[in-house]
């Protein structure tokens, strides 16, 4: 008689103590957790779909952005910004032509429209512009609220930043991505973590401590080593391989972020990625944050996330393409044909490509994380030098657990930008028949991007 293997109902977490602090190590979805078809958990629950908001500031170079043809199987010429995404185009749909319908103000209205589906909230005047926040929740929080109502995860949402905030006095719209909504003007945001080291500690419940305590926390895996050995005895060959890959990812990230402590002297933040020769380490920091976020999603620590690659009105200096000024200033001073902006956007899409590649190569149930994600990519302007909010550049990435088709270019000249947000949320499994606020209210998703 064969021995019946008890299947866990869904997620597994290993928990332990290090240096007096509790740590938790989430595990990926193993085959033993699934039903016989591999398309749901053994208890009948659906395999979770994740939702992500990936934002880059200050628009694109439109002539080298939009695919020339509309419909399935999009492609672009060799000098276009989307070229780095071509290897992943089965997971990527391009959305063009949509517009901000709310009353417009440079940066502010576009930021709120593409992230929340509603207008910005003016708080005050400053210099020749305004101070604002998002009047309504950003879509990562819309998704987070829905996911938490189904099955709470350790983190309602996770927020990470790549390029650093360089300072502005124009309100939370310019500093933060994830907003909870603020109809009376109070600050109500979920700040993005700029330090990979601090983000790592947050994921594994490790608070700040003295050098002696940090030394005791040599590895979060040490705290759960006994549980790992027990689990290995229960797994089949394929699940053992997946577990080993997952644990190796944790160890590699720890090794990359840790530095020798020294004699009780608190070192500089090892995850700070300081400038090298006055140049921000954008690609290196993007890789670290990407790897951490992929690990968090694989662990089941959250189902909703946001990545602030660069802020609204971005001041990031894309030195690797020859820029010497912050992007916002460069957009207003670089003469046509705006070569540095074109190259900066292509570089940015290369960083997005790394993120998509990492998700695609992270196993999840019988597929990968990108199969089970809906990720909305946006920016607040069409082009920074005109502050245009028509024909907005948007991407919808991932297969949404089978809800999204991928590899499609959809265009609607003058359509409401909220249609794209609604489609992205539906791709994550939210049962929406309407979405948006005030002038951003819509009832028609982009069905062409949804799987039939």
C-alpha cells in the first residue's frame, strides 16, 4: 500500500529567531501544494495572481516608442526604445493613444491619472506651479485591498524605488508612487524603500540593530535550518530542486548586500549603492531591487507591489547615455531630435526587461511569476519637453494567470487613460465592471488585451 502524502493547503512559511528577532522565510509554490491538474491549490484555491505598478518619470521620445503596426505580434525597428522588450513580447502588450481626461496641470494631473484613474488634488501654490497629492488610491492599493479581503498576506503591499528622490517642493505626487488617497489634503502615502539593504531587512522582519546583533544574524536561513531539513524529506525530486533554487537566491542576495562589520563600528549602509565618480549606480540598484521583489513575490510575502524606477518629473541623471543634467532639466534644454532622452528611455526599458526576465525565470506553480502577474507600466507625460498628456505611453506585462493575451498593440486615439488601468486590474483577477473617478470614470476595459 502506498503511503498518502499530506498536502499543505496552500502557502508555507518557515519561522524562527535570530539575534532575538523573529524572522520568516516564505517558500515558493511546490507541486505537492497543487491539485492533480496543477492549475489550483489542493484545497481548490486559485493560484495567486500578483499585481504590479512600474513607473518611470517624465515621458518618452514618442517617435522612437510606438510600434508602427496595430494588433497582434507587435514589433519595432532596431533603434526604438522598446527593442529590449522584444524577447519578452509574448508577455508584453503596448497601449497607445489614450489621454488624461481630468483637468490638466503639468506632471500633477498625468501622475494621478495614470496611477489612480482620477484627478490630482491641489494643496497649495508654490513658485510658478502647485503642490499636489493623489485624491484617490493608486491602483497598487486598489489591488492590495482586494487581495487582502480574499486571503491576507504578510505584507499588504511592498514598495521599492530604484533611482533616488532628488528633492522637490511640489507634494507627494513628485516623491511617492503608492498613495492611499487623500481627499482632504493630508499626507497618506506608502513610501518606496530606496535602500536594497533596508528592503531586505523589511522582507525578513529584521529590524535595525547594533553591530553585535547584526553579526549574530549571519543568515536568516540559519534560523530555520531544522525546518528546511524536515521539509526536504517530504518533497519530490522536482520540488527539492525548486526549494534549492529558492534558498540559493536568498543566500546570493544576502552575500551581495552584506559587508564585514568590523570592531563594533556601525558601517555605512551596505545596500546604499553610493555614487561612483558622482554617477548613480542605476543598473546595479535596479538588479538588487528586482531580485528582492521577485523573491518576495515568490515567497508569497505580498501580492501587490510598486516599483518607482524614477520619480514624476524625474531628476535622475542618465550618465550612461551621455547626459550630465537631470532628466527633467535635460528634457527642457536638449534640442531636437532629443537624442539623449531617446537613449535614456531605451536604457530604462532595458532595466524593465531585467525585471521581466527575473520574473519569467522564477518558477511559480507549473509556470513562472510572469505567467501569474499583471504589471502596469506607465509615465506621467507623453514627452517631457511638451508636457503632453495625450497618446500616453503604457505597457501591460504578464499573463495575469491566463487572463491576459500579451503581444498586442492596442491603440485608441483620445480614449480615456483609465481604460488601461481597469484592464490591468482585471488582469490580476479583480472583478471590475467599472473603474475610475470623476472624469476618469470608465466602464469599458480593453477587451482586445484580455485572453479569450
